[in-house]
């Protein structure tokens, strides 16, 4: 018979939470903050595909803007690492600047 | 890339970066983010850099002497856009502050009858709406080239 109490696996019950936010936070901690970073990446890709009929440049601008706003909220809730947020902000600002200057 | 384009680029870049970092810092402070102070510090660095380029060095005057009227009108439009970025950031800061105080006051007056999550939701909705409005305006502002 296997003794579960001596198991080497982490058997933390992640469903023992009051709300979805705690659950997401727990999953994010378990995955080393990559879960919500992945959500951001996927959001950008989905938005980019959704906006693609407006042209590639406008699609990147629109998807980047919404992803930046989501990143602001995620970082306020400690869901994404600082370097990811700063990378997203800088990329968006750089592309925005490029569009402003090049038209 | 021309010198003027580079200067304008730096100003716009630091302006947009300031707005995003400031939003991350101020909203993060409300929600207890451990990185809020870092974002606010970076936002200040970015804002100082924007002001340094536009005011301290008198860059706009310097550009004017180098360009003809047609070129300068493009630069003026870009400067107008930068101004809207900075005004937008100030508007956002004031609006978020006022809304936050108002919601906190309502929560206090209700003497615990309102669930604590309700003010947070109201703050989040208003903040996101403000950011959306300001950024949509910013996206529409583009110099005619």
C-alpha cells in the first residue's frame, strides 16, 4: 500500500480557495509566474488576429495597447514579474513612437 | 533618421512610458503591489527626461531654426501630440485620485454595509475606462505627414 503522507509530490489542494483570483494566484505561483505571462502573450496573439483586417501596423498598435492595459492591471495585482511588464511597456512605447514619426 | 525625428521620438517614447509606468505604479499602490514604488520611480525618471528635452534645452526653438515652415508644422503637430500625452497622464492621475477618495468615503459612510469588494470593482472599472479613453485619444492623435 502506498503511504500518501510520505509522498514527495506537492499535493497542495489548490481548489481550496474562496474565489477565482486566489486560484489563479496559486496556479501562477506554482508555475513560477509564467501562467499569467502566457495569458498576456496569448491575449496579444488573439487580439492581433482579431484586428488583422485593419492592417498589420494598426493591429499591432491596437493589440499592444490592450495588452499593455491588461499588463498594468496584472502587475498591480502582482501576477506578472516586473521585467515582463517593463518589456511590454517599452515595446508598446517604442512602436507607438515609430508610428507617430513614420505615420 | 533625422536629428529632429530622433528628438521627437525620445520625447514621445518617454511620454508614453511615463503614462504606462505611472498607471502601473498608482494602481499598484492601491492594490498593494510590491513593485508599485519601483514603477513610480521609473515614471518620474521618464517624466524628467521628457521635460528635459522639451523645456530645459529649448529643443523646440532649436528645431525651428533648422526647418522650413512645412517641416516645422509636422514637428508642431508632434509636439501637440506629446502635450496631449502629458495632459492625459495628469488627467488620469487626478481622476483616479478623486475617484479613489470618493469611493473610500462612500465605503466609510456606509459603516461596513457595503461589501469591501464593491469599492474595488468600482475603482477598477473607472480606472480602466479612463485609461481606455485616454489611450484611444492618444492613438487618434497622429501628425499629418
